[in-house]
C-alpha cells in the first residue's frame, strides 16, 4: 500500500530562521494535505496541495506529483510554530481516506 | 476553533469494558473519518463514512469496533471490549462538497487500565 516518509524527523530552529520539511510518497497521490499537530494532539489543516505551489501566510508548499514528493517551507519561524508537521496522502489512489507520515517535530526557540 | 466536535475529550476504561466516543462533523460535510494515534506513532486510518454509510474500514474495526453514523450530524466509535493496546488518541475528521480536504476534531484520548 501507500507509504509516506517525512524528513527530517526533528528540527531545531532559532526564531526567525527558515525551515524546509520534506514528504516523499510511494505512488501517485491525488490528495496531499499538510497538517500541524499541537503538543496536545489536535490537528489543524495547513494546506491542501496535490500539485504545484501554494502559499498561506508564512507557509509555502510545493508538490511535484510525478516525482512523488512535496515540501513545506516555513519562513521567519516563530516560537508558536513549534509542534509536529504531518504530511498525508490518499490511502488508495483517488480515495478519500488519508495515510499519514510520521511527521517532523519542529522546535523553535526564542 | 475546531468545527468538528468530539466527546468526551478524555475517557478512562478498565480492560474488558466497553468504550464509546462521539463525533459531530462540520455542518454540511458528508464524509466522516476516524483515525487512531498511539503514543508517538503515526495516525492510522480506521473507518470512513460517506452519507452515513461505511465505505472503507480496516480489518481491526470489523473485528473489535462498532462504528455508526445514525444521522448526518452525529457519528460514534465504540470498542466492544477494551484492551490495553487500544489506549490512544482517537481523531474524527470530516470533509464535504467537491473538496477532499479533511478537518479534524480535538480528539478523544482513551486510556485503558
């Protein structure tokens, strides 16, 4: 079945630094979503980006579907960006359920 | 604030007891999903409902869980006989319309003693 791998597994930043998170997946994805998971566990949808480039606030996602990879760029990091960033794709091609990567834990210090 | 509501937020059960958790999807959303996340592990898909009908689920759900959506505004996930391995965060999400984007509730954290 589909597999999702994220790198790095963890990242430590100084406030103001930029970060690039990677997501690689095993076969063609028609859905791709980036989520933020808070230390308490709740998930917030950041971007839905199955192909191309999308921006929201300080976040930019670029997905190259045929190369089976997506990236999430965080610019000018803030302490409130600390948490886990998860990449998810469709469980079965064209299906609605998601499978998730293991995430990148980001820690931003002041 | 999450538009998807989950109750209770915390649930403690003894091994062998039954557990039930509820999800109220975002208004107008017709797809509801349940995921399980054990400590420091990735989220695992459990079951997907479309217009209150189960369309996809993993074998574990068929064997040990009970999941229903009796109305478009309420779904529930139950565990018939809790085991220690069921201790996890259970997350419900919903999506609707032409967008497949999923929105998650805050989760129910189940502890089985």
